[in-house]
C-alpha cells in the first residue's frame, strides 16, 4: 500500500505557483502574511496543494489544486479533509471562494453564504477582494 504524506509545503513556492497557474488559479498573493500551504504526496511523488490563510477563528481555505495526472482519485477530498483535521480549536469556520467547483465543496459540507456577511478579515483578503472576482461562489463550513 502506498504511503500518503501531508506536510507543510515549505520552500515549494515555485512548484506551488506552477501548479496553481496551470489550474487557472490565482497566484498574485502567494507568500503573503498569515498563509500556510500544505502538500500531499506519496511514494510516486507530488499529488497537490492546499492553503490556509488567517490567524483567527475564521480562516480562508485557498488554493486547492491536484496535479492533472493525479485527478479523479479522491485526492482533492483528501486534501480538504486533512486540512480540516489539522484545524485546531482556534478555528471555528473555514471560508472559501470558488469558480466552478462549488458542488465539490458542497458535498464536503460547505454551505453557500452571503458575501456581504463575510467577516472583515475574509472580505479583506486578496482572494475575496479581487482575485476570485465577484461571481465566485462564497462557501463556509462550521468546524464546531
């Protein structure tokens, strides 16, 4: 059986940027404050990335990407579940914006939310304010 590794993606900015760019996801704000990125890999190699932004009770789930050769095998779900699993007691809710993958996240328990009611920190992120655009679906999951 193949071993799966989930770890902080330190020093992976170039690979992360390439993977996000190839998937059509924003990269302009990568490396900003209060961001952490994680990688999923196995004995074969890299599978994908996921990010977390913020430091309060409300955090932004961002930058979920599975490499094209690894898609369709449940790794996107695994990345989200692993990220939720490391969310400590200080995190009450995860927020995200998506263009086209809302059904995937809804199936994982994320619910549609009103953008006008987003917490100030979430609304001020580059993802929310400009990078994902006003038509992006805004979803929230209560981890409590």
